C-alpha cells in the first residue's frame, strides 16, 4: 500500500476520540506495544516499546519501509494506533492539542512558495531577519544565502533535496514544543552538512525522537 505523508493527514478523524487533556509539557513518554494501522487493516509496524524522558534523545533505527514514519506519526497524534502512547500517563489520543506538545518533521518536507523568511516563520512568527540568517548559516546554508538576493523576497530558485531538508529542519527547530520527532534528518545532505545538523541536535536541550537508518554518535539507539 502507499503510505500517506504527514501533509495528507490534516486532521484526526477518529470517531472514538474524546480529547480532554490540555497537556503542554511532559516528564515521561511511555510507548508500549505500539502498532499502527492505516484504516485498511494493514499494520506496517511490529510492536515496539520504549520510554523517553524530557530532554532525552533516542534514535529509532530500522530498514527502510519498516514503519519508522508510521511510529512517528502516531506519537505526534496524527494517525490511529493500538497499544499505548502515554505522556505522563495520558494517551496522546486524549490530548486536546498534541501539536503544542510534539512537532513532527516528515522524511519528505515541503517548502512553501514564499520567501525563506516566511518559510522559517512557520516555526516562530516572531523570527527576525538577522536571526533567520544566523540559523541558516549554522545549519550549513551559507552558499544558498549567497544565491538568494533577499530572504524577504519570494523564492525564485530551485532548491536541492539537501537544501530543502535543511530549511525544513531549521523551521522545525524553531517550534516551541518539548518534543521533536525528526524523520531521516540526515538524508540527502552531504557529510559536512550532516555534521552541522548533528551539532544542532546535540545542543538542543529538548527531547527528540529521531527516525533514521543513519547512526548518530552520542545518541542512544533502539533497533527494531
């Protein structure tokens, strides 16, 4: 079957949902016997269990097509699941607005047909021009900045896959949530850019769940 992307799932259409909690912070995420179903009876993931505390980082590693993205989408509150995904004992399906708690960056990100600055402001509306430039330089996009006359103007050049990935990751790092889920954050980028991204991952004090077949030193790995 063809897996949907996060952008194809705009709302939670779960008829049994009763969202009651307004959780915005968490101390412990507990995932127990998690499996994901896409509504057609297919279950693309094997049962998986793990815990993640606030500020911790964990890399989920497996072969392509094994369901890493499905796991990330479920934890972000975007798709139905069986088993348990509990933030401080509260199931993610019972959290009124999980997007204040967790932010998911898909494997194939999207860049909007507007300026670089406005693309980044999706993550933080208060972002100013100087901070945007500094962030893009930090993630290894200095060469791109030299090609763009003004980050306030609409995008007029084609981006490579690696540039799109780094712009989207920059935007995601700006979101004010306690948990980031990053799907294949090192894919389509060169070795030098991978190092810049790894440095940003390690310096960020928030909890992170990384979904990748790339090893990332200093981050614990759960292989399934």
